């Protein structure tokens, strides 16, 4: 009887725990959304927690109306798209090549890739390498150094090795070359895995602020996450938006519309977070399937 009571209490405890965890995750997001939709001077008084007290879109007008923020947004979008497509292509080609067990020097290549995954040269050698490649203060510093991921390559390689060999052999007997096998067999069967790894890669590119902070000094090449990091450390708007006509117009709008630096920060956070959140519903089916397949075959 006591055991039955314990079993009956567990679902209640589990449900309460999950609700508390969900609340702890969703509340900060709801708070930032409420502050971003509230007049800045009114929000500064406190008391805005889950719902805006003085509703307004002026914070977003300030954020989206500034040339520097729009340029940073475009840099982030371009970086995410090109970085994800290029990373998937390079990693898939490497995984496909190393999946062939008769590849000459395969063990040495796998050992070399594994070594780079386990041991890192450090920030200074990496910066020197980027500098010697001429990528400092260049848009391509966001793309080229991060095209290949050893971890993603091993996950893809294990998945490709799980494809039935009879299927590949039958295609080769029919005259299919390795490129045709990759295009017509491997890629269609790997769509769930590619969607999962592509989503991980896209989220990393979208959220990365480190590269823009350390490898780029030109403000016009800064992505939105690096701009947000600068904004969070700023004391006033002019510190990160510069002194130009657009900034003066932004400051005048802030003064007339009761916009504060904190409300602009919250609006910038929402603008940078919402787009990547909108991707999940469209890729959720492939994402879950790809993660499960990778965990079983890995």
C-alpha cells in the first residue's frame, strides 16, 4: 500500500518539478519581452514583470531604425546562412570520404582529426593563423575558420556507415560513381541528420559574439550578438552607435518617446533571439529524428 502511494506521488512531484523548470526558463524571456514592449521611463520605475504596463512599439522603432543595428543584423543573417551551408557541405564531404574503410591512410586521417578535436592550440596561435590568412577585419573570418567540425564529422561518418552496404554496392554495380552515390543515396537518407547538425550549426553562428569581439574591429562588420554585447556594457546610446545623423535621430526619438537604454537593450535581445526561435517548429521533426539516430548509431 505504501509502495502504491509512493508511485502515485511520483507523477505529481515530476509534474511540479517540470512546471518549475519551464517557468524558470520562460520567465526571463517573458520579462524581457514585457520590458521591451513597455515605455522605458515607465519600466524604470519597476513593477513590470510579465505584462507591459505602458504598451509601446517605440523601443523596436529605435532598434530597427538604426543603420548600425540593421547592418549588424544583415551580417548575422549572411554569416548564419553561408556558415551553415558551407559547414554542412565541408563536413559531409569529409565524413563521406572517411566512411570508406579502404581509403588509403584512413586511420592516420581519423587519428589526426581526433587529435584536433581533443587538443586545442589556444587563442593566440589561432589568432596568428587567422592574421596570416588575412581574415582579420574581414567578413570571411566568420565563415572559413569554422567550416569544419570534427565532432559533427564523426557523427555524420557513423551515420553514413550505418547505411546498408548492399544499397551502395547495387548502385555501384549499376555504374554509379561516388558523387552520384553521395547525391542520390547518402544525402536523401541523411536529411534528418543534416537537419539536426545544420540547426546546431546555425544556432552557434547566430549566437556567437566572440569572433566579432576579438577578430573584427570595424563596426560595420560586427554581428548582432557582438553589438548586443557592446550594448549591454554601454552607459549611453552614443557609445556604441557613434555620432552621426542616424544616431542623433535615434537619440531625439528616444527623448520624445520615453525610451531608455535598458528598454533598447531588451528590444535588441528580443530582435536577436526571436528569429532563431522561429526556425525550431519547422525543423523539429527532422531535428528529433536526427538526434535519436545519431545517439543510437554513434
